[in-house]
C-alpha cells in the first residue's frame, strides 16, 4: 500500500490558516488591514490577555451587508481582486481572501457590521470555521470583529503562544507599524481594559512619529519625486543614533515591509558618519505604481519585490545624502531626552571641565576687577611645550591677521579642555561651540583624500629615498598580492618577494606615520572580504587619515585653533569624523545654567 495520501479538508484548512495566522499579533495585522481598506477614519483595537482571550477591532468604515457577511469568512473570498492578474496591481492592504477565513478556522469569530446607507446591521457567528448564525443586530456604521479564544481547537499551537506580556508587545509593535504611514486615521489601542496608546489623526508623518516616540526630538524631512516613484524620508542627524535598527522603517504604498535593500542603502548613506554598532533613525515612505512591485511573495505580506530593486537602492542613498548635506547636523547637547554613549561622554566631560573651572573663574573675576587688562583667554590658553606641541602651521603674519579678522567676527576662542576639546563662544548667540581637535582634523584629512580619489582615481604618492622592508604573515602577503591594485590606488607601490618592499607611500604621510602598521591594518580590513570598490577604499582611508591627524593631547596654539575651525567649517560632512564620531557640539547658555543650578 502506498504511503502518499490526500489530506482531508479540515486538516488542509488548519494548515493554510497557520501560514497566515500564527499568533495574536497576526490577527491584529489582518483585521487592521481590513479596517484600513474599508476607508475607516477611526480604528480601535481592544485585547485581553495579550490577545489570547480576546481581540476586538472596531472601525467606522464602509461596513458589510448581509450578503457580504455570508461570504466573508469563506476561503478565498475577497472584495479586493476579481482575477489573477489583479494581484499585480494591488492598491489595498489586504487582497488574498485568506485572513478572515484563517481567523475563523482557529477561533470563535463574531462580526457585527452595518453599511452606511442601510438602516439595519447584522451579526455573524462562526466557530472553528463552522457557520453558527447570521442574525439582525443593532449596529453603528462600520464593522466590529471579535476573535475569542484563539487556537482553542489547536491545543499544540495554543501551548506555543508566548507570555501575555510578550504577545502584547508584538501586538503593540504591529499596531504602531500600521499607524505610522496613515496619520490621517485615528488609532486607539487598549489592553485588559486599560488605555495603552491613543493616536489622534495628524497632518504629517513627523507628527505621528513624534506622538509615538516622544524621545525623538527632531528629524529632518526631505521629499523627492523620481520618474517612477516618490520618496519621503524622515531621518536623524548622524549624532542621534540607537543601538539597534528598530527605528529604521520603510513603508511602500503605506505597507510596512522588511527590506535588506533599504537597510543597506541607509548604511551606505551614513557611511563614515556614524560609529559602528550605532544606527540612525530613518523612516522612509515610498509611493510607487503597484504594477512595479509584487506584494504576493510572502504569506504575511512582510516582504515585497521591486521590478528594479537597484533604483530604489540608489534613490534612497541619494535622497538621504542630499538631506544630510542641506541640513545642519551639528549636535546640540540638550537635544535628546536620552543621551547616547557619545553624547553622554561629551556631556560628562563638559560638566567636569566646567565645574573644575568654576573656582578658577571666580578668582579670575576678582583679578579682572583689579586689572581690567586681564582676560579669561589668558587664563585658559594652554602653555605649549616642545614635547606635546602639534607641529606649527606654516602661516605667515599676513595670513594670520586675515584669519583673525575673518574668524573673530563669528567666534571667540575660550581655550582647550583636557588637551582635546577646543572651546569657542559663538558671537551673537547664547551658545558655545566645542570642537574635538582630533576628530575635526581627521575629517579634514579624509576630505582631502576623498577629493584625490574622486578626481584622480588614486592618491598622490611620495617616493622613498630607500625602500622599506617589512616582514608580514603569509596571509597578509597573499592579500597584498591579490589586492595589489587597491594598494596602488592608496599610494603604496609594493614589490613582493620573500618580504614586502615598499617603494612609495601616500604623499600626506609624515614621519610619525608607520607604513608597516598601516599596511597591516589595511590587510586586516581587506581580509574581512570587502571588495575594492570606492566606498570600501574610503573606509580604508579612514584608517590612514586617522594616523596623520592632530591627536587628542597634542596642544595647539590659539591661531591654529582658529585655523582648524575655519577649515572644518568649509567642508561638507563636517559634523563627524570618518569613524562616525561627532567633530563638534553646541552647548547653550540655558544648559550651562541648568548645570550650575542658576535656573
């Protein structure tokens, strides 16, 4: 006797239901989609015990009449499409005709609905996929769907449900993702009869996002129209990041989707602007002709397929980069409710520095009252010594006078904190500008190298008087041999025999940069498997540009501080170093007054 058998209809129905409905949150996802498609302006979700006991979704949409209620819970019944070809031009959130049928199969389902133009509503009752009753019932315009005792007839599936807390967390997550792209709809969520989240309708994506995430204080908005799609993006400045990608969302025609293309595009757009392991906040809203996407590739509609994924990738990168270049990305200390590690470090350092200077300031004020000729600058300007002074700039007296005239109209140099942070008073405003001397000079060096790579396709190089011989591992030797063209673009001419012989190095290398350690670090980066593309070469440049920059601890003169500030203000991407650390931060008089308890 053969082993293959045809499954009975009951088993088939339950398996199919399991593909669409696997937990309470998936019920909420499907029912809210139906309410959206019904043209609702208000959607209310009530759940008990994380949705395991009850999920109730109420809306004021167009509703269903008796004839619709008779069919709505049957498999493959839908009002969204008429024939197969329609699935390639979907404009609705739901379309498969499986949601209510799947929910009905694994729960006790009750639907009360009334069409706006009729006087009477009806109530449908279905248990485990079996029709029980359809009777007249008093009802407001719209539809109420109650899903009770989910998986009551599938004990193994019910046992695999997570804790009430976890199941509700998942419901909250999908509820938020449904609400964000539809600010024109009022959304309400209740759990165990308690209000959890009320989202009144708003006029913009930004207002909706900030009503959900009050800790987000500011996002930059940009909208771009391309030949085949429209993109609106809300994004944070590089200094405002999170430890996960949870606040990187993409919505296509108001549908939240999971997209590796989008995440990769965001990473590329913020390349060298945020530290590794930190993720900017990005909300992307794409409107595209439905015929250019396929939303039918995932049972839960989590993923979609673009006919030209590459276009989306480049559109997102170019849009974010344009937005970053056009907006002020300088970090304000008081800007975020919760400080990220970088902000906290800067804030703590500043508080420590300012408090340590409080007594010194009071003493200085007494001196000033006796001798009006003294200034705070003389107290805080560092004394340079041969051991720790950064090599002086080659600026002649005429250039110095011109520089002082230009910069002193905008900034007054206060001094250096911890041999690292250059402090300026921004004239005409109530705030200080603090510049990280190493991060700023590193960005300057990187920008020069970037320009060389773009214009010349390689870095200029200097010929060494005699070649440098280095011994490295066989792994490193093989990497150099394999990627020799990459090293040439970076300014290294290397001959490989039993050892490596370096004949040229990048022209910006100074005597304090060790070519050996640079070669080894580049090998380590190439060993990670990156391809020698422009973007990856730039990532390598961040390593060697770091080596040639002013270091934390190098003491520079006031005129060099002014020069560094002017130079860094003149370039693009000035707000972070190639590793993503901020180069500058503003701190307002208001924040200082809080630190010193003046207000």
